[in-house]
C-alpha cells in the first residue's frame, strides 16, 4: 500500500511539474469566445459570436471604415449607382484569389448571391440562409465582365451598401461550396486576412496568416478561437493566462481587470439599443402623456451606472449614436423627473390601472434583463404605476412579443443590433410593419409623418439627405414615445498587455488584421 | 450467460425507443423552435416559415418522427438543424470526451469510495471513521458545479498548477500527460458526490459482512487482519457494492452535463445543454440515444460482474 501511495505521489508531481499553464506563444492570439461557432458559412449564421471569426476569414464587397459604420471599398474597388437608385455596378479588385487558389471574379460574386436568394439555385440546399432577407431587394445579379458585377434592385434600397458590409454579405469561394456542399460551413474558404486551418469540435478553431492578402499580410501568424460558454470559467481562463483576448466581459468583472496592470480593457459603443415596447393600441399607454410620463419616471442613469456598471450609455431615441452620420445629437434623453411624471399621469387621468410587463431571462443583446426589469418596475411604482412582471425564457418570450402585445401585455423588454440606421425603424416603427403585416412593430406605433420620412430615406441615394431624414424620425419618435428608451450597450473586451494595436469596432465585430503580439 | 446478455440487450430496445418518443414529445411541447433560435429577434412568421420549410419542420409531428426512425434504422441520425452537420459526426466527436471524463470519475469514485468505506467500517465509530464520514457528507452535500468553480479558482487562477478548462492545451500538448492534467479537476469534481455514495454503501456492506460467522472463523484460524478484511470480507461485500457502482455510472453521466459546462469539457453533456436551448431536436435525440445506450451497457456490465462474483445469482 505504501508503495502504491509513493507511486501515486511521484506520478502526480510529474504532472504538476510540467508547465501547467504556459503563456501563449508570440504571434499567436488566443481569443476566448462565448460559444462554439454554429457554422463558418457567413450566409448561414446569425450570431455575433460567429461573425467575430468570419470577418477575419472572408471579405465582402464593402466593409466598414475603421472605427465607423460607414461602408468603404473592400473586394469592390469602386462602384457606381444609377440615378434612380436601382442599379449598382461594382468594379472588383484585380488579382484577388480565394484561399483555395480560385480567382475572385464577377461570376463568383453572382454565385454567392444566387445561392442565398434563388430557391432553384443548385446549391441553395446548402442553407438555410436565415438573414438572406438583408438582400431581398436584389432582383438580379449579372456578371458584366470578369471584374464587373451589376446588381439590379427591385426598388431603390439605400441601406444596400451597408448591408454588403454586414457579415451576411461576405463572399465565399464557389468552388469550395461545390466541393463540400452542406459541409462548407466546416471547411470555409474566403479571401480574408486569415486562412481557415482546423476546427476541433468544441475546443478550438484555428486560422493562420494569409501571406497573399490583398490588403497586406497580417502581423499575427495564427489566431486560435476557444469557445468557453461558462462566464466564470472564461474569466478564470483569462486570469490564469490561457487567453489573450476575452470578449463580452460581465460588468462585475471589468473593474478587476481595470485594476490589474497585466490587462487592458477596451470599450466601444455599438449599434445597439435596449428599450421597452409600449402597447399603444390599448390600456394606459394608448395615451401619449402616459408614455412620456413613464419615460420621465425611469432613472436611466442609475440603470446604466449601477446595474450595468457603466457598460452602457443612456439612450435618447431609437437610433444608437454609433451611427454617427445619421444620429441626431440635438436629441436629449428624457431626464429623470418623477414629479413631472406624476403631473403628466394626473393630467392624463391615469386611474392606477395595473400594467403587465414582459421580462425575459436573457437573450441576444438583452444585457441584464431581470435586474433591469425589476428596477424599472420599482421606478414606475414610485410614481404610482402598479406593474406586474411576467418572466419568460428567451425563445418563449420572442414567441409572445413578436406577434404584438395586444391583449397580452402593456410593455415588454427588447433589444436590437443592426447594420444600418434604416433597419430598426423600418422593421419596428412603420405602420406597415405592424405584426400582422409581418413586421416587428409590436407597440402598434403609427405616425404617417414617420412612415413618409422612412420611405423617402430608403430610396434616397444621397447620404446627407438620408441622414437628415433619419434625424427627423428620431425627433418625432422621441416626442411620440412609442418606446421607453433605455440604453445603448458598449461592447467590451479585455486583452493581455502583450497584445498591440487592438481595437474594437462599432459593428461588434473583431477585426484582427492589424493586431500584433510580438 | 450469453443468453442472459442477449435477453437484457433485447429488453433495452423498447426502453430506448420509448425514451426517444418521450424526448421527441417534450422537445415539441416546449415553446420555440430551431427557426426561432436561428433567427433570434428576426423571427417574423414569414422568416420562420421559410426556415422551417428548408429544415423539413413543416411536416406533421408523427410524420417527422416516423421519418427520423426510418432513417435511424438505416444508420442515418439526420442533420443538426443549428450546426448544419450530420448528428452522428457531432455525437462521435463528443462521445470520446464524455467517455474519458465519466470513465475517470467512475474509476476515482470506485477506488476512493471503496477504500474510504472499508477503512470506515473496520474502524467503526473510531476517529478515522468519523473523519471519513465528515468528508463524505460534505462531498455529498456540496453542489458539484460550485465546487468546480472553487477548484478552478485555487488550482488554476491562484496557484496556476492545473489548466482551468478544456481537454487539451490549445497549442502544443495533445499527448497523454496533457490530457491527464486537464482531466484532474473535472474528473475529480465529478467524482466527489459519487465517491461519498460509494463510501457510505461500502461501509454498510462491510459492516454487515464483518459480523458474519465466516469472518469469525477466518480470524479464529489465525489469518492476518489484512487477509481477513481484503481477501474474505471485501470479496463478499463486493457483490452488493458493484450494483451501486453501476448506478453511479448513471449519476456520473448525468453530472457530466454541468461539469462539462463549467470546465468547458467538449463532451456530450455540454452538447445536449446547447442543443436543448436551441431546440435542435435531432441532435438531442442522437445524444440521448447514445447516452442511454451507454447507461444500459454499463449496468449490464455491472450485473454480469456481479453474477460472476456470486455463483448464487447465475441461476
């Protein structure tokens, strides 16, 4: 027995003697992700978590200019838009090849969009393509010559260039799709700064430097993405030296990393808005003064500073400030003014009717929904509004909220992240976007002036004119208060001090082509 | 014996089939579907319908189930809706990891549990017994996922002795010592509760055997105390300990669900959690089928071992 114990101790000491955690090697970046990617086919996925890998393996025709949400040339060197806003002609960059050696040309671009949009395309069954509707305005894609490709739209659609910069617009290698069929998502081939190397189920995705990258080979030799679903484990892994970059750090832990000289914390406001949908069709919120009163009653500053611990900013309207070019910065958030709220409620003749409030347990972009919902309930209570919370799991919650709140609830939490200032108002604020029309206007907001402005903005190809129209929309909805505007989330990441030139982008993406780690 | 094993295997078929029907119904009855999980806030009725059509989910429930069973009989587990990957590939990728983790825990809990149980029984009501019982009760009462986090905090973050998560180092590594270092914390955590149970039951079984006449005879013959306890008493007690270990196999497989999540162990349990939350029905079915089969096999193994140890059971 004694010999057995001695042997066990020797074996154990041998295990511990090995470097249990090694610092990650130079020029290899280890990124802690919140989950394993669903697929690496950019047309088949919807999650930001997957986009963080895809943006580095693929390019789109356009991409967002560094630090902004304005499209700039990427695989397309230049483009022309016809005066009626219907025809977009792109000139492709010369000499670009996919990682499998096949050329990027007009036919390849056409293949990408046809695969997504045409149900009779021979490779349409490699889907489904959940976000294909980003390009539902496209009527026909034509390869004019080897490097010229023409998109004909069904109607003018101004967000088209931004949507091309969105991950759903990334361009995949047609030959690789033909070769791998439905398994393309596990064998991705693009033109990006990094080439796909291996995907070990649930433990890592490895991409390596593309020496022939058209925009200059990146400094990093390789990037390893590790999925770590449990937040506490992810933090432990970061603290113990197993990661170089960690995304989506919970507010509670940010301070710990801030205080530690071995780490740097990055924050970047994104195209995100967190709000409450107010049911305008029936009940107390049918009255504008009551909706405004609710907006005055909530202490949004306390919400973002205490519950979210500074990881978000107070929202003023439906458009996040990250869309700098279209953001109305004259607009002020409703100030916290319970007295004014009480006065408005009294004037409106609110009789203390009880309100039903849908809260979710968690979900994409929902931040800390239960704590936030409870704080909102308390603030409304303080001005005399009795609120009953009903809490649902995310999928169930969406099933209740998306078909509209009529007959069910007076208010519901919601959050959106979008690629263009058009998307959210178009899907949630127009009369034609009421749930029964297939939209997401679950508050049944209807203002003909807003409808008119949004229709105009959609067909205008002049960015300045569009910006002006969106600013007017923001002012109108701020006044009408179909929602209770709460917060704009700041994306965050923690990196070790070895990482250089790291930057977060406003689209919540993680672009690594300029990052180095000597 | 062969006939017995064959009969047991045949009896497992309706169990597993029934299980697949229950899993199917439960997955259909909980709200939300894969299309909603894929589309998130973009889940308009139009979009949901388009995705459901593409996934074959627009058919009726019985039709879907019959298609699934039909394909299964031809060895086709179907494709995961969310991962867009054959279910069998995903399940096999993860099966090995779960087998390693569950196997290691089962080994730890058997060896430690039996050892602690024997020591405890031999020194009944002595100090050793009290100390062992104290730790065993703590082990049984502590939630394993919490204990796992505490272990990570000390062994990985504070002392940096062991890796915090994963099965292999992300670069280098990949060999057996690397695997063992990654295995210690999750397998140890997972084994703790089972060790307690095995220890308690071994103690009880040993106490019963030690009171019997043949032990007194063995002692009277002048055998050494070690020989009496390990060769005579323990062998007799083993007959009632082995089925307990078989049951612990099921416990360890169930516990793997959250231990795998805490330690990011790339196994079946973690896959099932994710598959349920994204309503990935075929993946859930595939995973449950494999886990259930494994459970049936381990229990069969325990019964066979028991029968071999105890000639009375052979009839």
